[in-house]
């Protein structure tokens, strides 16, 4: 396994470039929905637990998802949500690194949406 970067998640988030930085209100991270906080926390937990060995691996996917949204023809029809792009980047990361496959993500999301799976906290 590769050596992980030594930056703490606090410093990574504090010094993220403006084009990829999470929304803030009065200097504090701002979340509108619980899923936003959860997806944010999952990405940080994967890094802290050294499942992701370079924050840049996540950041490049986030930049790509933001750029993809910016070039869509229907962006006027779909309001901007930073955490939707964050979640897409996180899903790409876990699939492309082999942590999960797309069908596992879709199955769990469907179970949660249909009530077959409740939110689980460990």
C-alpha cells in the first residue's frame, strides 16, 4: 500500500482552492441536507483511514464532476448543488479504486430509498 499524505483532513479542507471548496456560511461548513454531511464525512473518513492514499485522487474527480456540470446543456433546469458533485466524485473514486462496484452502490441506495434499509451508524 502506498504511503498516505501527511496532511490532516482539517488542513485539506481549510486550504482547498476556491473552485473546489465546500460551501461555507460565516466561515463554517454549510450543509442543507443530512446526505450532504454524510457524503462529505465519508470522503474524509476514507482518507483518514488510508483507504484513499492521496487527497488529490478525490480532488481531481471532484474538479471533473464540477466541470461536467458546468458544460451540461440543462444546467439551467437543474439548480447547482455542490454536494451532488461531491457525491458523484466520491462514487467514482470508490468504483474506480475497486472499493465497491456501481451495482453495490445502486443496490444500497435503492434499499435506503425504499425503506428496506435504514440509516446505520457505527
